[in-house]
């Protein structure tokens, strides 16, 4: 091979290294232009099914024990998680008055319909996953092995979470023997998302933990700041959940998430109280819940009186 030929090949390789990423970004902008509207806030329903080993792992055969509404402002610079206890007693589409988690037994679209009817808002999209889907998504996101849970038991990577309880048996996932800030991988994260018996506030605590872990994952992705990390996160999301969003729409949301300052993400547990219906223990949503959802759907933010001093 002549020196001239070698120089030509090198120039072609270097040119490709420079041009292809630019072409990819240009294509990405064209693709994301057909994503969700950017002239109004978004409402996204996040569902965690109790399906999973030893149950069937199809998320649509379980109940929605994880129930979060995520609202994003029209400018995509603010977001709010509203967490709902799974036993919230509401009119569920097709089932009458019952616990809100029952909506999933007829599919995630039925949960969307339920939310829209109960709160009078429009839900733009949903995501649904199972117990193991959630654990595997966390493991893949933080870089632990996938598959057999035992492979991840000694994984030192994880989401940095300030854990406020301990659990050594019957946790729903791996044991959490110590309180405090620690790295939580997939099956410890599953304990945080599922366990209620070891916690003083029971179901209320785990509902708040679910939103906290989602916010922490967003903050870690945003801190990385790279398109590669964002696209990898979307791939993990698609692998371990079911959604009605298209890939271009997901990509656009991913780009929006990269620009969203984690300090501008608010979280609140729906104001509610424990009660009974017949012999069943249920949760009744208090009136402020409806005001919170209405304001978040309109602006992506909590009403002024529910904001923390740092977010006012």
C-alpha cells in the first residue's frame, strides 16, 4: 500500500469520526421534532405492577402498587412528582369505587382513563414495569450484572439513597441492614419501592421512596451530561418497561430531561388519610390532592403553599 493511499484512508477515517456524530445529532433533531407538543405541560403516569417472581412477570397481570404522576412544565424547566398510595379509594374505570391499584388489572390504558376521570386532566403517556423489571432497570443503569439476583448481591454500585429504615427479612427485595446514605442497587431499590411493614408510615413511605429514586436517577443522568448516557438510559427504559410513547417521542423527552435542573424537580405525597370500607383498610384522598394535581397539570409545579422554601 502506498503512502498516498494510507494518507487517503486516514483522512477518510478522521473525516468520518468528525462528520458522522454531526450527522447523527442533525438526524436526532429531525426525529425529536415530531415528539410531544412543547407548548403545554406534560402529564405522565408511572406505574409499578406487583407482577414478578414468584408471580407472573407480565406487568399487566398485577396491580399498580407503584403509582406516580409526573408533571413537566411547558418550558420543560420544572417538574413535579405526585405520589399516590396504592390503596387510594377512587372510582376506577370499569370497576367502580375501589383501590386505585386495581386499574392495572385491565391494562395501563385503564389506569390512564381512571386518572383522567378522577382528576379531570389529560394524561399524555404512561410507563409500566414489573417488580423485576424495575430491579433490572436499576442494575443496568448503575452498572451491575443482570439476571440472577444473586449476581448483584455484592455489587458496590448503586443509586445514592438516604435510607430511613432497616429490613432483614420479608423485605420484598434484598435486605437493608443499616440506615443512612448508601449505594442501593436493583434489589435493594426494590425493597425501598415495595417494603411497608418495616416503616412507620407504611404504604405512604414507600410511595415517597419510589418518586425519590426516580428523581435520583434523573439527577445522575443529568449530571453526566452526555447524549450517550441519555440514549443509554432510554434504551434501559425501553428494555424494562412498557410505554405508549414512540422512540422519537422518548428521545425528545430524554433531551428535555437532560436540560432539567434536578433542583427544579419537586415531590409530594398526595394528602390523604387512612380509613375503612367494610372490612378493608383504604386510603381516602383529601381535598388538597385535587388542587395539587390541577395546579401541577396546569403549570408543572406545586401550589405555592406546598412548595419548600428552596423551590418558591
